[in-house]
């Protein structure tokens, strides 16, 4: 097996997550040599990046600047960070419990009905006679005025008749003034 076929096999193993550290080092070394065939050049940036990151880590150990800023928390900031995350976690827990309990309450109130049914006052029914009775009662309530409605209409008619009579009387007086 020649070198290029061995490298292709290592690349397949690398992307399958089956390579050892030594095999990955072999791949990094191969792609940094510069003698990479055209069909494998598409993988070169990946291994160049790994090589660059490795060099950055090695340089960081020697005290050179890597361009990455280390995150250092003071004791005060660490305590504040713990407090904020603790409060957020507590709020998330309370919200979860409230939503779960609310769902349990509404779930227990849900009525499961199967087939063709009508809900009347929160109860499932499939009795056509009962449904017809409720439907007719509802339609009658809309179409048939109650005594209160008739009384209100009579009051409006009397009020409007009185207002109209007053306007007619005023108009008659104005006409009489014009004639005289």
C-alpha cells in the first residue's frame, strides 16, 4: 500500500472518529509538508488549523502571546457569577414546576369524548333529543323577546314619541310665527 492510499484510509478513519493520536499526528505531518495531491488538498486547511492551534498552545506555555485572552475571575466576580447562575437556575426550576402543575390541573379537567358528541355544560353527550332540546331553547332565547325586552322597547317608543311630538309642536309654532 502506497503512502497516498494509506493517507486516504487514515482520513476516512479520522472522519469516522477511529484514529489514534499517532495516526492524527501522521496526518498533520503529511499535510504540512506541502506535497499534497490535488484530490487531497481540500483536507489541508483542517490539518493546518490543528497544527496552528497546537503551535499556539505550545507558544502559550513559553509565555508568547496567542491572541486569546484568558478569562480570570476575581473572588468577588466568582461569587457574583455563582449567585446570578443560582438565581437563574432557581427561577427556571420554579417556572418549570408552575407550568407542570398548571398542565396537571388542566389535564385533570379535560374530558375525553370519543365519536360524535356535543359538549353541554362541560359534559359530553351524543343524545340527539337532548341536543335538539338545547338547540331549540337557545334559538328561542335569541328570537323570542322576554318581558323585560318588550318593556324596554315600549319605554323607548314612548320616549321617542314624546320627543317627536315636542319637535312637531316647535315646528308648528315656527310656522305660525311665519304666517303672522
